[in-house]
C-alpha cells in the first residue's frame, strides 16, 4: 500500500473544511488571501482535490518559493490546467542547469532592441485596428486586443500572419488563456483550440528546420535551432510548445490592455499624464500590481526548509499566492487604491511585485516574458490614452472567481475617434 502524503506540522494553521476545492472555485483569486487574514498567518494547510497542500503569501514566502533550488514546478498544477499554461517539456518544468540553459535562450530574445522592435510592430497593428474601429458600431476591446497582439507577436517571432489568419489564431490563443483556470467546457474548449495551435506550431518548426520557410533572426528561428546542454536539438513537439510559450503569454496581455482601459475609465485624469514615458512606466507597473492576472503558482518541495516555524519536506505541495502578495499592506501603502505614483524612481522589490514571479529571471523561475509585458503595457497605455471613445453602460465587474479575470462585457467602446 502506497504511503500517504506527510501531514503538516500541528503548529501550521489549518482550514476547517475537509477539502477546499469548491471554496477555491467560488473565491478564485481571493481564496488564499481570505484565509491568511482569517487565520492570522502567512501559511495555512488545507486539501485541494483531496490532496494536502500548504498555501502561503507575502514577500518572505516568495523569497523561499523562488529560491532556485528549493522547488520544482513538476506535478504542481492539475494536468488539464498545466497543459494550457505550459505543457510537458517546457522550460517551466525544468530544474537546475537544464532549466538555466533553456531559460538563457528565452532571455537572449528579449533584449532592449528586440523589445523596442516589438513595441513598434504592435503600434502599427494597433493603429491599423483603431482606424477600423472608427467605422464600427461597437468594439469589444478584449477581442480586438487579442487580435492586435496575435498579429504583432507572430510578426515579431518571424512568422507573420496573413490578414485572414489573424482572427482564427487569436481565437485559439484566447481560448487557451480563458480555459486555464476552469473546469468543464471552458477548459475543454481551450484544449481543443490548443491542439490546432500545436499542429500549426509543429508545422512551422518543421518548415524552418527543412529550409522551406525563411525566417529572420528571432524567436521562431532561435527555438527551431536551439541545442540543449547535450548538443541535441529540441524535440519537434517540445519546440512547438516553447514557440507557443512565447506567443500565448504575449497575447494574454490583452487582459492588461482592458485593465488599462478600466483604470483610465475610473481615473480619466491620468490620461494626459501618459504622454510622459516615466508616467507610462509607473502606470504599467501599477496595472501589473493592482489587477488580477495569475492568482497563484504551484510548486513541489525539492529541498527541505523551514519558514515561520513550519518545516517543509521533500514532495510537499505548495501554492504561492501572487495576487495577495501584490496587495499585501505590509508591502504596499493603501494596496486597494490604484496609484501609479507608488512606483517612483526605485524599482519594486524582487519579491514584492510578483505578477510575473519573484527573484530574477536569469537565476530562477521568474518569467522571462516580463519585459515583453512591461513594454507592451507602457506602449499601449499611451495609445489607449490618446484614443477618443465612449464607454456605454455595461457590466464592468471583475469576477474574482473567474480565472483569469476579465470584465464580463470585455469592455465595449463606441464612437471611436483617432487623433
């Protein structure tokens, strides 16, 4: 008979429920913060899907979680969600030197010149779309942002899409993104659409490797030609997964574009400030702190350690609270208030702003695409602020039980004017 998973130490606060899976589905992003407040602890034990798990929040917990050798991401999320977020063979589930080698490839793609080129490409696609919006009766900003970012990132990696391809490919990415935090039909739809994208990505890798598709230097070519530490190229399926891992997270920034519209709708006085580059930087950082994006991340303990009187043992399942850490009053003044000015000249702490992970990307599991998100948000915040439009009555509620969160309406705008 298999040994049961080790139980947490008695000193660790526990939820009263025998299993908290339904509570997690009901509360979403607020699940871990709610219980940490109620229990007066940064750590608590519960069960999810009948398995014991320790949930934790705050900068101290993030520093341990993102210590490069203490955790692995393998077997730390439900398979149906993980396959939409990263899938097998991706850099996320690698550890040690193999992880650093693969991560170095991604970091080599996101230097400042490359990011500036992505920003320029995105502006071109955004402005072309905005011209079309002026002739539309209504525009659902979330849908349009998916299309703009899909066209831009595919062009940037070296695989530009024909105009008639953009909507279909954007729908695939949008379904993957929307299905990650769901069970049932929304998740199944994400898998159906991901299968289509994977077939396309594998075909692109094959064509590049066979010399049938000429691509410039960039992500698609780098992934197709990448060699692992042992000198072997990536398996075709893994290369396709890593190509998608550049494209899909970039398209996911469409939600941040909508959050930017929400922020400007609630505080229109910020619009004229966004002509200034530093104001756009601060605004983008506050978007990433304030709005719900990734609620938490899972890990399995590789190396035992202690935290706040609790001993973590090899194999323990842990969920690190990202949403709650970004709103921790010990780290942020008036955390429930949207305030770009909180980001002055000093950069945010490596374990305080954790929307893209903690620590450093070069040495740990912080997302290598953070720079992409930041420059896109800075760029599109300025574009959005310069766009004139009317916001009709609609449901702009952010449902924290819906992961990833979005306004129910998708943020509808009318009477768009450019210039």
